[in-house]
C-alpha cells in the first residue's frame, strides 16, 4: 500500500478548472519531486491532497484511507506535515514556542530539530517575526517535523533564499531522506531536486504527463515539460 496515492484528481478555483487529471503516489521512505512549469498545478495538487482546497473528482488516499470526507486538520493529524509556499509561522510566538506547540510524540524532538538547524537553537528566545526569510523557512520545516509526519510536503522551500541558506535547506532535505523520511517536494532548482529525488512526477496544465526516476529524465523530456 502506498503512503499517498492520488488518482484522477480534478480541482477548481470557482468555475476555473486547475487540475484535470493528476496521478501521483509516494511510497514509504520515498522522496518524490513534483515538477512542472509555473502555473501547471503543483501547489494546487498539494493543497488538494491536504484538503485545504476541496477536490471534486478523483481520489486521494493516505495509507489506504480515503481523504475525501476529511477536513485539513484531520489530514494533518493522520500524518501529513505540510510546509506551505510562503512559510507561515506564528509571528507572536518565539522560535522555541513555535516548535513546542507543534510537538507530537515520535522520533523528531526539539533536540533533533535544533541539531538539524543550529540557527533555530541560537534564536530560540527570539520572536519568530525577527527571523530572516531563511530562518523562517527552517522554522517552518522544524515545526512540520515536530508533528512527526509520516509524509513531509515541502512546497518551494528554497524559493527566494540566499545561496548559503539554500545549501543548508538542501542539506537538511538529504539528511531527512537518509533518515528514511517520506517526502513530497516542489522546487525550482532542478539540479538539487534530481539529486535528492527517488522519483519525479511532471504536471503539464493540470495533468500528469510523466513519471519516472531522475536518471530517465533526459534533456528531451526536460525541454518538453520543464522548459530548461
Ligand atoms: P507556481 O510554480 O507558479 O506556484 P504551480 O504549478 O504551483 O505554479 P498552481 O499555483 O497550482 O501552479 O496553479 C495552477 C493553476 O491554477 C494556474 O493556472 C493558476 O493561475 C490557477 N490558480 C492558482 N491559484 C488560484 C486561485 N487562488 N484562484 C484562481 N486560480 C488560481
């Protein structure tokens, strides 16, 4: 049984259809990169899978369970840890508070999160609104890990960050992969994405068009679907 299995997913913003037929799966321990040019439906797929956006047709199953009837907080409690585009933390809480309020029992503890992101430990008493963009992103990832998710979803986690911070985030992602964390990831940096992904899944205008290991993602497919 797949951890996450999306089949024939369709989603709409009002009357405008954004997803036509999305098929996507993430197995236990797998890192899957969801790819496609701007506006092709990556964020919409993630938001539908987390039930932030209701979907109309198709199915989303998490560990065999149909997410159709569930609200987003229930999906989170089942073990889906989303780090949304634009990293939202609670600005009126300190770094430490942001992490501990998210905590649920499991392997990921405050100590482990602080070891992965030493900057967060250094700033634990600061209000999270005083953090740099990169530090806020680390905090958003740390918060998601504190919930001990069975599946971690990262949407554009390195977007708009300084190169040194991006490297720290990618290093964290590869540490997570080595620790066996299942991850669904969207990112613009194709090179890093292909290094870390076990499998890539490409969307073109709201439709799944290609799925395979990064080693099969040749220049031809990249030109056709990713515009590089
Ligand atoms: P990007 O990399 O630019 O974030 P994406 O692949 O994540 O792109 P989505 O954000 O999922 O793409 O957008 C898919 C389609 O849905 C696009 O045509 C977009 O214009 C449309 N869309 C996204 N958000 C909304 C919204 N809130 N209201 C209406 N249409 C939207």
